[in-house]
């Protein structure tokens, strides 16, 4: 099928690349010319396992193209994905101005053929109908132009109105395994009220539903959940809010464990074996971050507020998460007493491993608070250290390896659970430190091994 993906962030680029790899003809549109140039030269602007290889294969096969030309993309696609960002405003509301601009642009360029317009971005509940209106505004704008220039009539506008439908198709991909998640989804959610549009979407996803590119191709087809527009939009928010709450829950349990002398890792195992609970997303630590959980939970709280409902549980999940990030500082204070003048080394900066994404990373709050208290903060991150990314990192010295990091440190803090951190030479690092304190913010390291080389090990709830 012919597909156009507008917006080449995490969601858009991964969707475009994977759908082209699955056999569709895809044009990805982005208004950032520099980014488009990079992608035209075969370079993904984000780090994501497998993405670059698949991008290259699809481009070579002639099924994947990048452009800044929205008209070209709209003309090409039978299915048009809106995959631009919906960042949180300071109030917690979603900033939908990029979605609005794209929907208007699509309306401006609709060319008569039937199109399915897909909301792939996480948009506020009710956006499906709103997008439809904005597209129609765009069509009307164009119509006005045509009338002024004497190039068309009202009948053309009427024709265009009937020739598109809006579908909500939220994504559930995780950064760091976005390509894997696209080809091995737990479910595909499609919301809409047009049978024709929903059928086209099912055809689009059939290679994925039939597990043609899945790790285990013998599994039964992927579950398709077909709903109305608002329910599909709500599924995305509810899924992220549930997962975020589950983490805040175990973090709260961890904080109680710390006080009563229990070990949260054992508690998580004990409760996770209950099949109603499950063991995933029960890793206590410094809390959730990234581009999705914080923004989506706040947006859902805000939507509830708009409808005069106070989402108390979700608000608590957010406040537990805020407090959790700063527990690291409290733990450091307990070990080192005064932090002023102390050298603190952070192992990891990103909000989770296998990504270069620093959006809403707990490390940023930790750095800010430590700097405020007069500590000198250094950090080593397997990806950030090698990249040129330094946004928000002006208060931290980014070291190029773990040993340089350890040099003269009064304490180390494990912030991100990068696999590489399991095999560092901690004995050598300990020898370079002023004092051997390790705050394991993810309960990730080998406590016994660290203690045996003289570290004072402090975990989260154990
Ligand atoms: C998340 C959702 O998982 C995905 O379905 C959605 O589409 C986008 O948001 P992502 O932000 O990539 O994906 O990260 P995820 O792996 O879910 O982790 C989110 C945060 O929770 C990270 O900061 C991670 O460190 C933290 N986390 C996760 C925990 O603290 N404990 C856990 O047990 C799991």
C-alpha cells in the first residue's frame, strides 16, 4: 500500500521504516530540512537498535523516501499517518499545535482520492473528531484559494469532504526496542467509525498481524482491538498510566521496605508470581521518565480535570515519582553528610538504557539538586558520553569512561541500568575513589560483589 508518515520522531520514523520494510511504499515527511537530509543520506537522527539497517534495506529496495514536501507525501499516500509530537505544556495539557498544523496541511493538499488519516501521535481524547474538523478547515482554505484564482468550485470541496476518514492507531513501542516492538506487538489498536478505513488499516498491518517479521513466526496472529475513536485514544493513556502507576506502587513499597528492613526485590518476586499481578514493571528504582509516561499521565490528569473529575490515584503516582528521583540525594546525604564540595559520579544519564533520549530523565533532577547543594557532579553514559548531546547537562562534567568517572569521587550513583555497567572493573574504580560509596538507583548491581571489594552499597528498598 502507499503510505505517507508525517513527522519523523521516534514514532513516525520507526513506523515508516518498519512499514516499508514490511513491503509498503512509504514517504516520510518532516519539516526539518536538516533532519531530512540526514535521513536521505541513510542516517537515522535517533539511536534505535536495527533502525539504520532496516532503513538502508528499504531505501535500497526503493520503498522508502524522505522529503520536506508535504504535498508530495499527501499525494502519494492512501494512508496518511500523523506522527508529530504532542509535548506537555507547563500546565500538563498536551500541546497539539503540531498535530493541528499537519491536519491543516493535509487538508490543503488533499487531491481527490480517498485517504485514511491516522492519528499515531498520542493525542487528547476526542482528537479524532477535532482532526477531521481541522482537515476540513484546510480543505476550505484551499477551496477559497481555488475560487479566488478561478480554478475550481464548491462541488470540489463537497467531494473532498467525503473522501477521507480519521482512524486512531496508538503505538505502544518502547524506546530502545522500538523496531522489535513494532514487529512483535502484544496487540494492534484501531479506532474509527468507517468500515472502509478500518479494513484498509487491517490490510496495512496484515504482514505484522501474521507475524511475517516476528521473532517467533509460529505464534498465533496478533490481536486486533477495533474500537470507536475515543476508546482507542483512551487505551493509549490508560496503558501508560497503568504502567507508570505500577512502578510508583513498587517504589512506594520499596520506601516502606527501607524503613521496615525488608527487601523490595524479593517482595516484587513474591507478588509478581501472582498471575493477576505479573512480574513486569515491578523494578523499584529512581522512578519513571522519558517522553511518554510523564507527559501522558499528566495529560490524562488534565483531561479528567477538564471533565470536573479529580484523578487522585494518578496524581499520587506522579507525586511519588517526583519524590523518588530526589531520594538519591537523601541517600547520599545520609552516607556523606554534607554534600557541598563532594564529588558525585553518575553511572548513566538517559532515562533508561539503549537510548540516547534525555527527555524527562531522572538524572536531570538529580544533577540539579546536587549542584544546588554545592556538590561537583560528573557522569559517564555509554551513549551520551560519545554523542554531542549536552542539552540540560551544563552542570555536569561528562566523562568518556567509567574509570575517569570514578577518579576522586566521594560516591557513585547508578542512574541508568545499562548492561555494560554489570561488567565494569569496580575494583579498579574503587581504588581511584575518595570513598567507596555506591548508591544503586536501580537495584541493578551485584551487591555482594561490591561489598566484598569494600563498597558501602545502598540500594532502593533493600
Ligand atoms: C513507554 C511504554 O512502555 C510504551 O508502551 C509507550 O508507547 C511509550 O512509553 P518508554 O518510555 O520507551 O515506553 O519506556 P519504558 O521501557 O516503558 O520505561 C519507562 C520508564 O519506567 C523508564 O524510566 C524506566 O527506567 C522506568 N521503569 C520501567 C522502572 O522504573 N521500573 C520498571 O519496572 C520498568
